C-alpha cells in the first residue's frame, strides 16, 4: 500500500484522495445525487438520529463479524453493490473490486452495465451476485440469466428503481459522457490528472462488456450506441408478473433492490423472494424519497422473518453499519466507499476502504459490548429525534 493510501484513516479521507485523482466531472458522477440533494443528505443525516448505548464489563477479546446470508457464511455483513462503468474511475475497474472482495471474503454484485464481462469476473473466484434490470427483450434477459447461471453466480439481484434515470444535474452541467471520451474539458483535465489520463489512453477501450458484439447490435463496438440500446431496453411497464417470471427462469436465490415502501416489501415476501435491498439508489433517483434507515424498522417488522433484508445508501462508518443491523438489516451494501477507494488507488484503494470499515466495525462492537453480529439489537440504540 502506498503512503497516500496508508494515511487515509477513514472513508472521507479516501473521498478526498479520489477527488484529487479524478477529473472533476467523474468525481461528481460518483459523488452526485439527484436534484436538490435532499435525499442524498437525508441518507447521511438519518444515522445521526440514533445514539449507541454501550454495555460495559463484557469480555470483548474475541469479535465475530460473520453472518449467514442466503444460506452461506460470510466474514462480514458488508456487500459490494453493483456500480456501472467502473473502469471510468480506474483502469482496472471491476477486476480490482472483485479481487479485493475475494481477499476480504465479501460478496461482489456485478452490474449488468459493467466494463468487465460476467465470465471474466467469475474467473477471479470471488463470491458473486449478478445485478439485472427488466428489459423489453426477453431474449436478452434470458441470455444474461443463462450466462450468470453458467458462471456460477450465487444470486440474481433485480434493480427496480432505475427504469427512468434520476435528474442528476451535476452530470448535465459537466456535460459528462460515460464512458469518457476526448473533449476540450478532458484535454484540460489531463494536465491536472496525468495518471488517470495516461491509463485511459494506454488501457483497452472502455466497453459495455456484457453485450459487446451482440448480434442484436450488428456487432457494434461503439459504447455510446451500446448504452443507448441498453437504455431503450429498460421497461417502464414492469410488474410483479415480471418478477415472478424472472424468478422462474433463474431458479436460485433472488433479491429485489430498490424497495422503500412497506407494501412493496410485503408483496416481495409473498412472492417468495429470498431477499430485498432497502435502497433509494444512493439518493441518485427520486429526490425527497425517505432514507432507507428511516423506513428500515417498519420493513423489518413486516417481513424480517420472511426474507433477508439488506440496506444500502449512506454508509461511511462502522457505526453506520451497527445502526442498520440494530434496526433490522441482515447485511449492508456499500457503493461510494469502495469507489472512493478504487479511484484513490485501484485494488489497494478498495482494500483500504474495506480495511477501514472492518476495523471501525470491530472497534465499535467492542466499545458497544457486542461480540457478534447477532448481539446487535434495537436495545443498543436510543433515538434522539
């Protein structure tokens, strides 16, 4: 690990280093939220409404952070969530993330819109889920599902809150194009970010790997055309029938990501999903939606005994993880924390992000008087407003 990474003692330090390493438009793509940012701020502010109430005179020499999720044991309640076009932030992209996840014994959920293929990530051997959308073309959907099955992905994760892109005004102001391509702005940024620019110029082109060369696109290799095709395929008329159909095709552990309403959580449980991800897409979709932490207790009360509950959005500290677990989550998904690490230092930066959160989680469990994840209960919390 280089000195700059070793001096990063929390996730915010990695964020600051990522900001220095990336062109401004790309950093704001990671960091940005929808419209006025109410939901983005709420995701962080929600954690401050709870205090941790420690118990003392507890033997905390041994701390066990392992969990059982979807029938498998994992070393930690952390899951690395799917993020699109990860190679825009570092030339190794998903490969670096998957390798870091493997070392940490964590699940990595690969995005459909990844720059590394389903099969190439499978070769790394990390614990892996595949994230998918409902597309108009059922043949495209079936192809993704078959490839994930053939590559031994352990679960399918359907994202349901992004059929229409959120209004991310930072990206519009910056004229951001994903994947990045040469422009006056990028030429000017090159002088400020030579390391990023050098690798973008000398590394293989950034592609939409999972549909590269697809016959439906006449073997187009233009990333812009591929992204346009994928966007056009997103179905706006999705229903619970589509979910049932996908579950039947997959025939394995199945999760729905993007649940905020308790009635949706109950419907998902009734349908027999194995897990839900309580999420507002990191504040990037509907502004003024509630934070996942705010709705987590009522969702946990309604379906906590029927399916696994995972929460994402807003995690920056080990104490955040503890609060989510205490309010009913079985596990926590992180996106920006590991992307900050990736942008700051590639695989080593992702390693550092995971090390920071793991150390904070264990330290604060000791201070709280909890020696296992099972001991983290609502009694550990006190709501203050």
